[in-house]
C-alpha cells in the first residue's frame, strides 16, 4: 500500500486548512466577521516523514512499524499553523514557537501527543537570538560555503571561542549559587 501521494495530500491539506482549520483573519471592510485565509496568504511545506501509528495519535497497534507519509504544514496569515499527515489533521498550533519552525526546517515534526511543545511564544532573549544571530550566521555560512569552504574549520573555531564568552558567566553564576548555598549552612 503506497503511503505517499504528494499531490493528493497537498491539495487536500491546503483545501482543508483554508476552508476550516486555520484561523480566520479580521479585515477592515468586514468589521467583526473573520474572513477565511486565501491560498496566497499561506506558507505551505510538504515533505516525507516516517511515522508510527502511535505518533499519529492511534492506538499502540503497529507502534513499532514506521511508515513514510506525506507531511504538510500550512501556516496561515494569522500565524497559526496546521500539520497534516496524508489526509489527516494531526494538530493545530495557535502560536507556533521557534522549535516548531526549526522542526519544519528539519522536516521532522513531533508526534501528536507532544504537539504542545510547539505552542507559545518564545522568551524575548530567544527571539532576539533567533532574529539577530541566526540571520548573521546564515549569511556567514552561505559566504563560507560559496567563497572559501576550506576556511570552515577556522570559522567554527572562532565561533566556539565566542560561545565561551557566554558560557563563562553561566558557570560563574552556577558556582556563586553553590557557594552561597554552602555559606548559608555554616
């Protein structure tokens, strides 16, 4: 039995997301009535992923067997997201966080039972790092790959030294907490 029918899975998921699963959006001309999202307002990703029946929310029967299925992720204009496996809505994430988008990029979504890990905004520090640092690192990575791939090890060594600057204060705080706890006992 073939588990991959990408055209069918994609068209079904997109239609379902637009008609009922994604949140509607408010428009000035419609007042209080939310409008259904349009196809051109959504981001859609399709990839194959191996799933067990348990990961898809079914009983434990067949939990050991992994089958590749089409996985479709649709992000709507209200910034909510729906994850489909073949022609099944697996879960709807109202406020996807950084981990959600990292897993989409890695093409490896969490099982249905663990979908709560994707819900909720990240803290301000994580968002700042994601926006500022991730974009700079992506540009640096592309530049090294295109221009001087032989220097990748040198760049990695430099980045490790930079990371040590942040690890030092974390160690100092942890050691200070331990020392303070020891002083309280005396």
